[in-house]
């Protein structure tokens, strides 16, 4: 469980975390500043996927932090890049999760590749992280394991999103430790 | 059958659905506002395809909603990305359907990949959805099944276009339910 | 044989075909307006190709319409994307044909893929069609058939270019009819 | 061991190395100009990697030159392109190292390809070098060799980064000499 | 051997070759105009390559024309796209040669593909030709043949660069004649 620094918020202008000590002045002022500063996480998922990844992401985020969440659902993974970019540029999201389940066929692998390229391009065009969470339909040995994997990977990446927004220094501490999402961590190399 | 909210229209400036109650004031005012607000769907298809996907798309859209439709036809699928972008930027389309039938040869698969990458890039450059509807020539076991599939997938994606424009909340309700276009839906995972 | 509407020209500002009835007013006025309105077709080909595709394209265009033609030749197909973009942005071409013959080796296929991606990107950056005419060196069973194919495909795409410029409605009428360039048309599906 | 010219600094406006003789005038002036001129190297690495490449890079840089270093860690290699671009555009880095360990599976190879494309695009969008240091998980025969390789390649590329910033003429002298990072140099061809 | 028209120079504003008859007026004026008009060729190569392609390119150019040459060397081929773009945008190069030797391994082929895509993108972003000269390490049967091939292909493309800058009409005359760089020309098809 991540414990976000409750008395800190992101200054959307500068991207820096600022102290919110001043929030304790008066309830009205606090409310105003929270409305101004609360970061927004975008969630984009698909009707093609066979598990409600968007709901898992939102649930995990809300368990851990208070943020504004905006969700959109598109037909398939190739619709995710522009959906994520619109969440950033038209809805003001500070970070986006792009959730999808590429199918098991060869053609589906190519679609996933195209979607991933688009998601990277969307990030470069907006200078904003879009965390891609793709679970390939053939990653699970049966429907139950696949559902479990889609749930776990989504939730673990939701925690990464929170760290990127609120605790980037935590990620530095995890650098090179072989983190995996959905599967067991690989760990650091023994040398 | 989708039943669009007949008394709502999209505000093209904000992208929000606005009430059209005011449309009942006077016939002249209604006409003016309809001319201003009616969304435009672009249809781009090819002479290479062996089924008139553009006609199927237009038929399905017109059965369900009143919108302005602009159609262009280009030689092949690699001409679709710029055709779609021109529909958006030069003709004011709010969303575009890019319809094509990649051939069965290996080289045709590469063309489809290039076209798909271009369609994603066109969306990122315009912040506008372009719904790609590709049916590979070898997806049907014979000409009859292929024609059926091209018709069905086009029409089902036409309904997705309508939802994206008028009922995005319907798509959220379908998130993770394994929707397929042309084939039977895969459904949610049993877990 | 395409019969272009001789009394119509493209308004380069709007992209619309306008009546040229006014051209019959006085010779001086006609000359001026032709100079202003005559569309320009760019032709980019390569020294790598083993057939003069540029000449075939120019010959076919000039047989059918009066337009300004600007030709450039570059070493190989990977030089075509920027050559085409320069024709559009520096020479004012309204449409470009990018003509090339990818070699038969595996590495040549990758080059063709890179060139095609670049050609699509160049179109998206300019909102202008670039009709790619590639004939792979191994598409013909011998040199004679390859030369025939390079000539035919180039000429048939030259007619597509003319339709895109002057008769886009003709392409809509051909939508879904299985047109092929160089080979026999596949035709519409029997269903 | 590279011996950077200690009395030279980069003029960030022009990109040229300028003499710092004037730095010996007064302590206050020196401090000011160092604050203005000291180049910044960005380090972006991942929690997915199984060796702390970021620490190795920083250690090697600090052994050789005095520069400002800014580090970020992201979940995986596909998050590196935008992380590097943000380091350049939001943190003012003059050059960035993008450090990652693609996994051994086929899907991981595709991810690495997507990340590399994004890193090249990020460079083109910023006119700034991003030195990619990827060590594939299957490049080492065991964990020990892999760790060794990740350390070596990172450090040798850190020296390349220093040369690009301070001694570009050294790289020209090494042109065509078959330099390898992590492995033994291949050397010039014997002809 | 190309014989450049010694009494012509490129007007960098318009890209047109202009007569330099006026250069014979007075020595001072000539010097000034040469400084203004002399085109600049950028040379980007790598320390990874096992033959000094940059030196071969510069030698061949200087044998044939008087131009300004700016050279940079980067570690590997994936660093070439931004290096070439910087030569164009920061150093004012009118054309660039990007010289590299992709390795023989499968992973090296992917790197070459990424570099080529980046080089095409850099051209599209600058409207400037970047002539890619890649010799794959496994194109020669031994080190001697590989060195010969790297030298020949570089020099023959240097002549292409000169033609693109000074004699584009020569390239049109060679269109479709099956030119090859490094290997024997394939020639026109016999039909």
C-alpha cells in the first residue's frame, strides 16, 4: 500500500510538488486550492477487452489517493492513442492509463504494436506519461488466470501511476530491481 | 438499434452534448442552429476493396442518426490516412471511418500495417477519432462470407462511431465485455 | 480513357472545381487565369529502378489532361518521401506520384516499408496525396513482364491521380469494385 | 580515462565550447558563470531492469567530469522516450542517457523496438542526443555476466556522452574504428 | 568523374543554381559572394563502423567540387538521425550524408531499420535530403571486400549528393537505368 504524502499536491503549472501547509488556513481557501491543484488521472480502456480493466484501475487509484479521474472507453486498442491524447489535451489529465487486451492472433499482435507506437507518439506530443497496460489474450492459461492477470497488472501499474505523480523518488529507489506487473518480480541480478 | 437522444446535439466548440430544448423556439432559429451544430461524419473507402463498404457505412449511419456525411474514395488503403486527415481538417468532419480490404498476400499485410500506422498518426495530429474498419481478404472462407463480413463489420463500427459522437457513456458500460465487430462477441471472461 | 472536364479547373485556395466559362471572355484573361489555376503534378522517381517510370507517368498524364508537371529523380526509394514533400511545399505541387522499384532481396523489402511509411507521413504533414507506385523487382517472371508491369501500373495510377485532382466523384463510383493497377481488376465480390 | 578540458565550458546558447579564462577574475563571477554554463546530463532508467544502470552511469560521469545530473526512473523501457524528452524540455538537460534491459521474450523484443523508435523521435523533436543503452536480458550467459555487461556498456556509453558534450573531435578521431560498448572493440577492417 | 559547372553556385534562398558571371567583377566581391553562396555538405558517421566512411566521403567530394564540409561522428547508427538533423538546422547544411555499417546480427538489422526510419523522418522535418549510406557487415565475403564495398558505396553516393546539389537534371537522365552503389549497375530492363 502506497501512502501518499497527504499534505503535498502537484503544482500543475510547474509540475513540482508543493507544500500544502497553507491549506490549513481556512476551509474555504483549502477547498479552492484543492479544486485548483488536484491532479487528474485519465483512464482509457476498450470494449474489445474481456475484463473491465478501467474499473480495476479506478478502484486501485481511489483506494490510495484522492485525485480526479476521467474515464473514456473506445472500441479497440488502436483507438487508445488518440483517446489518451484527448484526455491530456482536452480534459487536462496529468497522466493517463491506456488499458487493453490484444487478441491472440498474429494480426492482433500487429495491432498491439501499432497501438504501442501510437501511445509512445502521443506521449512525445504532449510531454505526458501514458502508462500502457496491455495483457495479451494468450498470456493466461485459462479464462480465470487471464482475468486474474488483467486485474493484477492493471492495479500494479495504477500504483506506478501514483508514484509517477506523487512519489517519483520511490521509483528511483526501485531502479534496477526487476519489478514486474502481474507476475512475480524478477529481482536484481545476483553477481 | 441505437436510439440517439434526438433532442441533444454536440457543441463543436467544446465537444459537449448540449440540450436542444431551445430548438423549439422558432423554425428559423432551429434551422440556423442545426446548420451550426450538426456533426459531420467522414467516410473514406477504396476502389481496391471488393465490397462497397462506404455505402454500407452511410446506410447504417442514416438509419440511426441525422448527421452530415462527407464521402471520399481513394485507390488503396495507403491513401486512407491523408484522405481521413483532409476530411477532418479541410471538411470539418468530427469523426471519420476509414474503410478498407487489405489483400491476402504478405505484401498486402505490410501495406495494411503502414496504413494503420498512418491512421493512428492522423488521429494524433488532429485529436480526432478515425475508426479503422479493415477486413482482410482472407478472413472469409469464400466471396459470400467475405462480403457478409465486410458489411457486418462496417455496420457495427458505424454504431461505434455514433456512440463515440453521441453516447460515449454507452461505451463505458460495454467496457471489458469482449465486443467484436463482424464476428460473434467474445464476452467477458468467466472467472 | 478518361475524359477530363475540359472547361473546369481546380481553385487551389479552396480545392474546389470551378467553372471556367469565364475563360472565354478574352485571350489575355484566359492566359492569366490558366497560369493561376493550372494544377501541378509532381513526379518523383529513382535511378535505382530499371524502367523509366517517370517518363511513363508524364506520357500518360499529358495524353489526358493539360497540367503543369514537375519531375525530380533521386537515387533510391528511401529518398522519395522528402523529394515528394519538397515538390509539394517548395514547388507547389497539388499531388505527387512517387515511383519506385524495390529490389528482390529481403533488405530491399525493409527499404520499401521504410519508404512507404515516409510517404504516408509526408502526406499527413502536407495534407496532400502522394500516390505511391511501387513495383517489386520480383513481381514479374522475367525482365519483359517486369517492364510491362512497371509501365502499366504507373499509367493506371496516373489515371487515378487525374481522377483525384479533377474527378473525385468517379472514384466514389468505383468504390468497392476491386480495381487493380498493373494486373487485371479483381472485381466486386459475388454474394 | 577521459580528461575533459577543465578550463572549458559549453555555451548553451551556441553549443560551442568557450574558454573559461575569465572565470579566474573573481569568485563571485566564477560562481555565477558556472551556474549559467554547467551542462546538465539527464539519466532515465527503469524499475524493470535487474541492474541499477542509472547508478553506474552517474558514477562513471562523476568520476570524469563536473556536470549537473538529473535522474528519473520509470517502470519500463516504453516509458523512456517521454521521460527523456521531459528531461530535455522541462529540466533543461543537454543530453540524456536512456538505460534499459529489454526482456528475453519475443514480445519484449517488440517493446524494445518501439522504445527505440520513440527515443529516436524524441531526439528529432528536441535536436538533442539521447544515448540509448539497452542490454537484452539474453545477452549474458548467466546473471553474473549480464550484470557485468550492463555495468560496462553503461559506463562506456557514459564516456561517449562526455565526448559528445565536451570533446566531439575525439569521436571523429575514433570514426570507423569498430568501437563496441560492453564487448571488446571490433577494430578497423584489415584491407 | 562529375564535372561541376564551376561558374554556377546555388542560391540558398531559392535553391536555384544562379550564374556567377558577376563574380568576375572584383576579387573582394567574389570572396564575399562565395562566402555567402557556397553550399555546405554535412557528413555524419560512426565509431561503430569498421571503415572510415567519413574520410572517404570527404575525399570524394573534395576531388569534385568546392563546398564547405562539416563532419560529426557519433557512436552508432541510431545516433545518426538527430546528428544529421542538427547538421541541417544548427550548422546550416544543405544536404547530409549519413554513413554507417549495421552489424551482422538480427538485432543489428532492427537497429538499422530504426535508424533508417529516423533518417527519413529527419528529412521530412527539414525538407532536406539526407543520403543514407549503409553497408551491412555481412555484405562483404571478407574484411577486404567489406572495406572495398564501404569505400565504393560511400564515394558513389558522394557523387549522388553532388548531383542533387548541383546537377539534378543529370539524375533525371539516369532515371530507370538501374544504378547501384558499390555493386555493378543493374541496368535498364530489356523488354
